C-alpha cells in the first residue's frame, strides 16, 4: 500500500482517500475481488459481490465523473448512483437531475444521456427500473 496525492493505493491501483486511513484501506483492499482502478468502497459495502460499474467522463456543472454501480446485494439486484454528494438509486438520480438542472439544457442533457446509456448497458427497461427501485426487494422483474 502506497500513499500518493492524498490516496492510499494498492497493487491493483485501487484507491481510498486519506480519511479512510492506511489500515482500513488495507482491510478493504484484501476483501476486493477482481477490482482495479476503483476509487473507494463506500458504495460497494452492501453488495455481496463486486458490482459492475460504469463511470462517466467529466460531465455536468461539477465537470466530474458520475459512477453507477449494478450488482447483487443480500436483498437482490441493486443499481446505485454516486454523483458528488448524491447517493441513491437511478430513479432518484433522474429526478434530482431534472430538478437541479431544470434551467440548464446542457447539463440536464449530459446526465440524461448517461442515464440512458446505463439503462442500455445494464439492459434495464423503464418498468424494470421502477420495480428495482420500488419493490423493496431490489429485484429486477422480468416478463415471462
């Protein structure tokens, strides 16, 4: 574990902020499976296996990345979004984007395009996203 530019970095280039501490970073690093270039476990702790993630380029008013996590939890499948101080599910994120950027077409469209990419990437249809976010079980409901 090395300390560089305010991060603890392991041999797979996964990194944790200084606030995590070296011992906690080592502990988190040892529990990771097939992770590389990660920037923290704050969103992965509820997952029972490493989630698939999609990270945007630098977009929006903050010119920063947004990360989408999709994977298995104890309650079923989950899709979570981390964007700045926002942490929540896809539906909550879309509502936050529409509210926050109601008067800014450029930023709103950047985020909405990424949401559509994520839905396609994880093959989620509108009704599946609603079921995933609202049924309390975190399951994706597939039609038969």
